[in-house]
C-alpha cells in the first residue's frame, strides 16, 4: 500500500488542551455561517451581506479541517474527510454557477447530515483501503 509520512499520520492521534471546546466553538460559528450562506443562496442575497457568512463558513470549516488533519491525517483517508472535500467542491461549483446555488447547497446539507450522523463504520470507512480504518497498519508507516 506504500508508506505515509509519519508527521501526517502519527501512531497515536494528537490533541491539545481545550481542543474539544475549540471544536465546539468552531462548529457553532460554522452553523451560524451556514445559516447566513443558505439565506444568501436561497434568496439570491437580498437584504443581507451573505458573503460575510460564507467567509465565516469557510474559515471555521477550514479551521476544523486543519485540526482534524493535525490530530491525525488518517482523517483524509476516511469517508468523513472525503465528504468534506466533496462539500468544498460543491460549494466551489455553487459560487461558479449561481443558478445552481440552492440545489448545490442542499447537496452540501444532505452530505453533512448523513455523514455526521452515520455510524462509525461508515464515517471511518476508507475508499482507498476498502474497509473501516482507525489507524494505519504498521506496513504503511
């Protein structure tokens, strides 16, 4: 399967003091951003600077992503990380194709709800490995 860099895939996941509360705070900001972005996408931005909400969504989402990757890059190989990449692609398309914003945004919300509430065997599934992975096998280090 090849080897992966140790700094990205530590043997034990890394954590920092207060990480849970940082993630909860970022997730809350992310929901606020998503609400304003959704309003802008569904109403074509009338009477609200929805772009500021989109920026909040992007910054809070990117921060959560970076924390997940720093904790353990295995997140990138699991369906939960790959779903985020798909959501980013859909949001990029939504910005490029204004007529499709609402539909693409609903797609993002569907992926979000399904993946975040899916059982661990789904969220931790790796398309690359064809099974659930919680850590990399020693042969990949």
